C-alpha cells in the first residue's frame, strides 16, 4: 500500500540523510588535508582535526590559499560553520 507523505516529511527525511552523509564523509577525512571555500571567496587548506553538527571546523597546519602568490600560514584555527560554502576532501 502506498503512503502519501507531506512535503515537510520528505524534506525532513532528505535533510536527515544529507546530514548523516556529510558527517560520514567528514569522519572519513579526519586527519587528512581538506580544501575549504568560505563566503567572500577566501580559500583555506588544512588538516581536518574536528567538526561539529553546525559544520564548525577545526583545522591545523592551515594555509590561506586565496591568493596563490601570497599564501599565508595560519596554523591551528576554528572556522565557523556559517561561513563554509564548500569542503573538498583529498582525491581518492
């Protein structure tokens, strides 16, 4: 028998699935170097040390790679999840 779902039920299911998938991918990449794009166009490269449910990130050995000719070493930083546009794990 088919069950009719409301748009809200479908959205909650999709959001839950995406959240689980995001968490799984980030967990697989703990300790690996990731590229992070932020609002405003800033780009960072650093080793993913930790994250939380808000997508706040802890990166170590971080470099600001926004300007290729003038990369800055930032070291250990915390990136607020609201500013994250994209996280790119290393190639497999």
